[in-house]
């Protein structure tokens, strides 16, 4: 959530209202989810096995 907040407050604010670049940033922020996946088994973990069935 902090990443999208920084995206909006820092990056998008560089562009004026109505600018196509700002619109893209706002659209991505409003229509996508930011997900963090963590594997706590640092030695034997296999984080990517979760995605094999997708």
C-alpha cells in the first residue's frame, strides 16, 4: 500500500492534472493490486511452486 501511495504522491504529482502519463499512473493504481509474496523457509523454500498450476 505504501508503494502505491508513494507512486501517487511522488511520481504522479510530477505531471499536471489531465496529462496522459498521470492518467496512466492513476489508472494502474486504481485498478491493480500490489501483492507481496514471502517464503519464510529461506533454506528449503520453493516460492515459485505455488505458481506452477497457474
